[in-house]
């Protein structure tokens, strides 16, 4: 019984000693004043909760990303709609970006140069858009998130009558869109 009391008193004394030694404040040294308590930063005089700083606004709309050109276009050979090897890496990067942003859908636009008839170019633009869509689906894009449209020769990006210009117009464009609610 005596041993239990002594053991209890030793444990109690040791606990008190540990608690008191843990509460010591750091010494700042002789002649050094203690640090001043931190004061909260006050907002600038012209700031009010109703007045928002537009420079801090983060734009996340499809139009914003389309203007930034996050998705790149691909090009086609004359009167063809097969995906050329140079375009495969572009399509892979486009698919990765869209898959990371499920809040957007994708519109694939098929375009042609001015040669051939309007009907032929509309059909060729549709084949180009669908070829790009199928390639994207093969990369894991859900078909339900991809819409296609053909503009044929109606929306050229270059108006000269040269092979260099026609090559620029033989393309598929990729635009983000907001899902319909």
C-alpha cells in the first residue's frame, strides 16, 4: 500500500513538472523587447465588399477558351478527309484538354477550299468533321459530347487564290461549347 502511494505521488510530481516545463516562453535575450503582436491587414480605403476587383475575375467560359486558341486546327489534303499523320498529335492534345474539362462539349467544323461545287464542298466538309470526330472517339472522347458541322467553302480563313491559301482553308476547326441545360 505504501509503495502505491509513493508511486502515485512520484507520477503526479513528474506530470506537474513536465506540464510546467512545457509552458516556458522563449527568451528573446537581454535587452531585446518581445515581438509586437501581429495586426491584421486592413483593406485599402477604396475597397468595399460591393466593389469587386475585376482583375481578379477568372474567366472560364467556352468563348474565352476559344479566343485563347486552346484547341488547335488540323488540315487535310486536296479532296480528302483522311487524318494525316501530322494531325494525330494535335487531335490527341485536343482530346486530352477536352477530357480534362467535362464542363464543355466540342463542335468540330469541317472546311474546304473554294475549288469544286458548293454541294461537293459541303459534303467534303462533313466527311472531314466526321473523320476528326471518329478519331477523337477512338482517343476516348464520348460521342455524346461531340457535334459536327460543315461549312464547306463558306468560312475561309484565307481569301487568296493560291495553293498556300487553299491549304489553310482545308481544315477542321475545334470549338468548345457550353452544354445545353
